[in-house]
């Protein structure tokens, strides 16, 4: 907007303006497609992790039920399981810290459940079946935890983000070309840029579900803890 009046006359012709607008329209379409794909990718990542956290909490409840059915010999294993979930939920980082990330203290707490299971000696066929089920459920919990760890980082590549930002810059520059210099137009440009930037930020924030404004809820684990302590 500020530089337009300083351009040579032949750079301010209608033909030049038409070409600028045509080129900008190409990038408008491409930006819309890429941004739509980014939204879909972030949404899929968020939903997949949310489902995994719900499954993780469900497996914890099922393991607790199996240990309850086993009897008093599984009491230590149940207490270890309660201690692990409590540690995860009382940690200041909550889900994004001790629950899913490769945190040594959290890993040791979960390993304590496995150690307690290992010292149990089934006395009959029924208890052997329950003990086998408990071991399988424990292994599934460990596997799901590491699946969540591996999925907790964003999947949108940085080059695509930079490319999209460059396209948006070009589009807004084309809007400013031959735009009237007044407060209404300037305010609209600023507000539009802020809103688009906020939208892009929220999409990138959702792509990393354990940090930022949009996070995976720890409600499933809160409910699991209430169930195993009841």
C-alpha cells in the first residue's frame, strides 16, 4: 500500500494489476487446499490420540478388575497400579508429562506393576488363567503407553508451514497492490492477518495434543482412578 505510489508508471497499469490478481488467485486456491489438509491432519492426530488415551484408561480399569477377581495376593499389584495413575495425574505436567512421555519416574512406577505381578504364584488353574490375563493386560497397557509417546509429536512438516506463510504473505501483498490508503482498509488487513494467524496457530496447536491451548483431556484417567479406588 505504501510502496504503490512510488512505483514507475508502467508498473501501475491495469494490465499489471490484472496479472497480479490472477497470480494471487492461484495461490489463494493452493493455500485453501493446503490449509484444509493441515486441518484434517491435525484433527486426525488429535482424535487418534484421544481414542488411545480412552483405550489406555479402559485397559487400566480392566487390569484392576482382573486383579480384584484374583484375590488378596494381587493386592500389591493393585496398589502399584493406583500409585502409577495417581503419580501421573498429580504431576504438574499431567498427561503431557509423566503419563505418556518418556519420563523415567513414570516408567519405573509402571514397571512396579509388572514386578508385583511377577511375584504372584498362582495356586490352581483358575488363578493361572487370571494371572495370564493380568499379564496380557499389563503388556497391552505398556504397549499403548509407548504408542501414545510416539504419536505425541506433531506430524505437519515445518517446510509446509513456512511455504503456507509465504503464500499468505504474497496474497496479502496482492491485496495491498492498488488498495486505497485509508484506515478502514488498513484495519481490515490487520484484522484479517491476525485472524488467519490465529487459525493457523490453533491448527498447529491441535497437531501437538499434549501442549498448548488445545490438549487431550485427562478425564478418562480421572474416571479410571476413581474406578480402581472404589
